[in-house]
């Protein structure tokens, strides 16, 4: 009689565990829980966060993201901005920045054209 009782108890405990597992792993169980969390978050934001913060924060995040992306592109392509200021022009114009990017680009283009000339010579020699 004791063995049958323990088996029934074991079966009922397993049924309870299976039911609990099936409830906790379904979408429909968590939907009202998530909705309640969202609802209370909205109420908290309404009373505890200033409305201008809600408007300003996305703009700040966008500006920060654009700045980080620009830094990443500059680092990836090796763009270095250096401003060398010359003395003011005699007619009263402001200082003129000296751009070093033009020199680097011209150097790279010259190397590329030199490479293409070598490649054409090799192709002519092979024929």
C-alpha cells in the first residue's frame, strides 16, 4: 500500500512539473506579463522622466553614432586631418589651412599608374 501511494505521488508531482514547464515555455503565458511590464514602464516614464529628455536623448544618440561612424571610417581608410595654418594673407584674408590629403592621394595615384605600366609591360612581354 505504501509503494502504490508513493508512485501516485510521484506521478502527480511529475504532472505538476510538466504543466508548469508547459505554461512557462509558451508565448501566451508571457504575453500578459510583458504587457504589464511595458505598461508600468510607460507610467514610470510619464511621471519620472521629463518629456524633453525623451525628445533630446535620441538626437544625442544619433549625433554620437554619426561621430563614431566617422571616426571608424577615418581609421579604416587612414585619413588623418592635420591643419597647418599659414600666416594671414596681406589683403586681410584669414589663415589658410594646408591640406595634406591632396599630396597623399596624388602619391597613391602615381604608384597605381606605375603599377599599371609594369603590368602592361609584362603582358606585352608574355605575348
